[in-house]
């Protein structure tokens, strides 16, 4: 019993350890408090900012942009990926482009996007959507291409038409990789949104806030914003994992 | 609509049911299949009378599964014709049972919907589908919950479900590719008996690929023994023992003799 309770407590161990080390480091003056605030004070700033402070507004803007970018990427990336995935020749013809831009750090394209979209809110969403769509497209396409042949054969032997095979087997077979794509896609969207908020003139958002607090050495606010961005990324990942387990209930079984 | 499966199987009814079917003799002519430049089948001929269980047995790599896969339309062949009562594959109904039931059932559908899937493809009404499923459940004496997902069932239950799925549309020919090889002995016995019952009730032609000689002979009317590649017919042995065959069949002289003869031919072919 006691051991069971201990095991349930294990996931909390890492964070607690980090905060203790952090706290001791600052108290021992190993790092100047000007650069690193006390964890307690940082958490207090985080709580203040989120409950009635302006951090909540910035958090809201970042969430909104991430969802806009991710939404666009998912709406186009999944169907296009499935379409190209079910036509290998079509996929081969664009494979290089997809792989090339997937390997290009999307942040390298920010100046290019600035020339097209200007220093606008749309620009931040557009670059994040671009980065996200590649990941989603790629995973969806490979999901269809790598669908287990035997289930396709089972459907064919039962007399299913190519369309019925697509609708009843291929889509379902590729759901799991599609979710992998969606999960990586939303993380990618968040990363690029934060970067864009930092470097494409912005009045709000977590990225903007982090840079701003750094400029004026408001380190408590900076760390609070960083933790906030981290928590957002973590929560999005968990959300999609839970959704995936709900929908793709047969995965790994 | 033939729903003979709704009634418990009796040999007498079985004969009546098989007489009702259109004769579906299978004839294979000049079947040729090259595999990476090497002939696997070269001008292969085979005749299988309707309403028989044919066990396919032969050396490793001789293309037992490939043969039934070509017949079932799952693998393309280079030349030749395969006709079922003079008709092509598109004009008849077939059922197929895979060795690997785990990758043959659709895990996103509940087991009952898996079994109903081929019926839905045929565009049957809901009532009709429900009626057919009921008949199958009765005939297979299903004790497990069909509303579970396939992955929640045991291996034997999953294979039972895939056989029910294959039989649901009342196929003219049922292909079985090593259906027992991933099952434990108890489940193998159970499914073997069920297949025999179905056969006696419906007279469905069955082609069974097997790597277990006892199992191959036990179920078969004909044992198709194949050679090494390029594959030819080594011999077709009849086994005329009356049905239902039981555990006692396994120790009868005719069974032992047929099995020994099959083994002899098999070993001759392996050593060749």
C-alpha cells in the first residue's frame, strides 16, 4: 500500500526536484537573482498574471493563433495527405518538395513570409500553418500508404469496391498516423507562433511578452511566461494523446 | 435466400442443401505465375468437383497459399484461366479466412459489425443482416459477446468471428489459408468441427491450405498434394470417410492409410 502511494507520487518527483535545485541555486547566490528569480516568486507572478493579470491576455492570443494555424493545417493537410497517400504516383511527384520543406526550419522562412504577408497577424498564423501542414500532410500520406495490406485484401475479397476499401479500411488504418501528424503539427504550430510573436512586430502573445520582459529585465515575468508557454505545449500534447486513445481505441492492441 | 445455417446441421439436410446449389466445379487451365523471374506455376491445370473440401498440402514454398490467393483474386497471375462452374470470379461469391485473424478483422468495428460487413457491402436490409447474423450465431454456438471489439476477444474467438464473416454472405467457395496455425489445440478442434458442420449443412466448396497433415486429411474429401516449384500436382488422394467424422476417425484404418500415403508422396516430393 505504502509502495503504491509512492509510485503514484513518482511523476511529481522530477518537478519538485527541479524547483528545489532552482531555489537552492538562487538562495546560494550561484546565479544572480537579477537573472534568475526564486521559483516561488515566479509561480506567484504566473498565478497573478493568469488570474486577472495581462499574462492571461497574451496567453489567449497565443492559443488563438496556434489554433488558427493548426486548424488551417489540419483542414487542408489531412485530406490532401490522404488523397496523395492513396495515389503513390502523385505522392512521388511531390515527395521531394514535401521532404525539402519539412527539413527546412520554418523560422528560416519568416523573412520570406514577411515580404508576402507584411508585418501582420495573418503572417504569424500563415507561417505557423505552413510549418504545421507539412507535418500533418506527410504523416497522413504515409498512414494511407502503409496501411496493412491484409485488411485491404480482406475487404477486396469480400467484394468491396476501391471507394469502399478507401472509406471502410484505408481511412481507419491511417487514423493512428494521422493523429501522430496532428500531435506534431500542433506542437509545430505553437513553436512557430511563439517565434513569430518574438520577431515579427507584435503587441501581444507569449512570445512578445517573453522578449519584452527580457528587454526590461523583468525576469520574474519572463520566467512566468516561459512556464506558461511550456504548460500550453504540454497540455496540447496531452489533449491530443487522450483524443487519440479515445478515437483510435484499437491502437497497439 | 438460403438460410440452412439456421437449423442445426444434419448430414441428411446437408445433402439436400448441396443438391440445391448450382454445380460449381472449379477448373484451372494453363495457370502460369512467375515469381521474380522464376516459374512458380507453369501451365498448371486442376479440376475440383463442387461441394468438396479440398486440402492443399505440399513442400515449403511450393505456393499453396499463392494458389488459393490467385483463385480468390488476391494475387494476379501471368496467364491461364480459373473458372467456377464456367463463371469468372466476379460472378460468384467467395469467402476467405486468413491465417492471421488479427490483421484480417477490422479493429475499428465491433465483432458483430465485422461479421455483418460483407452483408452490408451486398446492400442487404438491416432486418436481413440481423436475421443472417442470428443464424450464424446459432450455428456457431457463439458464447462470447459479439458486441466487443475483436481485440478484446481470444485468438480462437477472433478466428471464429472471421470464419463467420467469411460465411455470412453464403459463399459458393470458401478459401482457408492455414486457419488453425495460430490457434491452440482446443480451439483448432472446435473450429474444425464447426467447419465440418457448415460443410454438411451447406455443401460449400472449401479449399483449405494446411501445414498439418492430420488436419488436412481429417477434413478433406480430396487431398491435393503439390510438388516443389515449378509446382505441379503430385497426386490427388480421395478420402471418402463418411461425415460427421469424429475423434474416432483419427484411429480408423482408412484415415491412417490416407495419411500415411500422403506422407509418402510428400516426402518423395520434398526429396526430389
